[in-house]
C-alpha cells in the first residue's frame, strides 16, 4: 500500500511539474498565435499600454541597437505609436512551441500601410507561471527574396 502511495505521489509531482500543464502543443501554439495577433492589434489601435502588456520585463528587442528591458523597449517603440496611422503592421505566419510548453517562436510578414511586405518579424515568447505568454526577444529583418528550394 505504501509503495502505491509513493508511486502515485511521484506521478502527481511529475504531472504538476509540467510547464504545459497537460495542454497539447497545438493548444499552446494557438495561444501564442492569439497573443501575437493581440500584440499586433495594439499597434493598429495605437495603444502603447496594450503593446507594453505583451513585453517581458527582461525583453530584448533588436533594431539599430539592442533595446534591453521593458522600459527601453517602450521608449524605443514610442515613436511608432505617434500619429493616427500605424507605420507598419504584422501578423503571425509561423508559430512553433517547445514540447516543454515554455518557449515559442512566432514569425511572419511585416507590411507597410499600403500592404506591401517590407520585412519579416521573429519573436520569442516565454510562458510564465500564470500561463501568460510574453515576448522576450524580437527581431525584424528584410523580406527574403529567395525562391523556394526545388
């Protein structure tokens, strides 16, 4: 009887230690995709506070130089929120989540106000103990002009 209780206790401990808390990878990818869409919507709606809510305290965003920490990221991005029209938009095209459920990558096109693709964004999201996904790394790059491999 004692062995069964110990075995059951170990099983429960392992289950509780799972960062994904039993959620399937596709469910976690859906969460990240929706978080990315809300993040992008903050730009479209010109809502800097909503943008800030998606950024981890220790985030690093890459631009002309690395912006380290949430405060630096907000200051670096503040000019993009000035004016009535967003200077660019983005949307997730690819989302992948580690099997551990702790980190995810989202990537997709960046478009100018005319809808032309001008770049590609790459964001790394970390899932916190409360289940919220926050951006820890963000880096954009020019669009790839290479053809698909045969």
